[in-house]
C-alpha cells in the first residue's frame, strides 16, 4: 500500500521551468524512490519529473502554478523537497541578486 501526496507551488524564478531549473528538479526527483510527477493543472496531464526531456517540454513560465504528485514510501519527503526547490527559486535567486 503506497500513499500518494500532492502539493503545488508558484514558479517565481525569472526563467520558470527552463533548462537549469528542469535539470535541478529532475536530479532532485531521482534522489527519491517514490515516483514523482509534475503538472500545470491539478487534473494533469502529469509528467514524469525524473525525465529531463519531459520536464523541459512542460515549458512552465514564471507565474505558473506547478503541481507536484508523488507515490511511494518517501512520497511526502519527495513532494516537500520539490516544493521547497521551487520556493527557493531553484537556488537561482542568489545569482539574480548578484547581477542586479
């Protein structure tokens, strides 16, 4: 019996879910045993967050709401980590601050 956990977060980083943020998201998702998926709508379509190509195809822009869903033993931790990454602007806020 595996549990499914869902959450959502607002994309506030300048480039949205572009190349670098996509790679960070997939690397993070791969660090969990749970299946991790993302979507731009609560009802889907859901995309495998462990696939860099599929994540980049989402083309989520700044201001979009990213929905996160994970199923498995560490689902809650996976969702929390992905939401935290989005809230932290994929750790790119420091780079933006340094330039501006």
